[in-house]
């Protein structure tokens, strides 16, 4: 899992198909716009994307392109969009921090972990 640049790196790792023994990938307000044209191996583990609807760094078009790439590769994924949340919505103490989005995304992540680690 990763946040911001770490989220972009997480998706790059998923797309590489090089990581073995990974149960799933998660990204919080991660960079998606560097993944244009990215493809994913058919056996990519599930992916969770937590994204702020008001993220000015990563557009909803970028989110849509990621969804299209994951669909084309038949990857199981979930993209959660948090209304009112800007880029960096989990950065506690920052102007971007959004408590509701932070808590909901963490709940989604812990649920995702529980699902993936039981399989």
C-alpha cells in the first residue's frame, strides 16, 4: 500500500507482475496520471484505490483511465471516491486533511485487508 507517490509506485508494482506472494494492492490519493496506457497481468491481485473527488493533482479522467485499464486486464478492483476530499486528504494536521474521508478510506482498507488475507 502507498500514499501519494507511494500509491503510484504501488500501482507500478502491480502492473509489473514482478511481485510474488502479494495478496492485494492499495493506494490512497496516489498518483494515477503516469499510468496512461498501462496494462496489468491477468493474475494481478485485487486493487483498492482511495481517491478524493476534489483532487487537483489526479483528475477523475485519470481515475477513469485506470478503471478502463483494470477492466481490460480483468483485474478485480474497487475505486472509492470521497466527496469534498482534496489530494492528501489523509495527511493529518494539513490543510488538506478530511477526517471523514480519512476514516472511511482506512475502514475500506482494513476491510480490504481482511478479505484478501483470508483467501
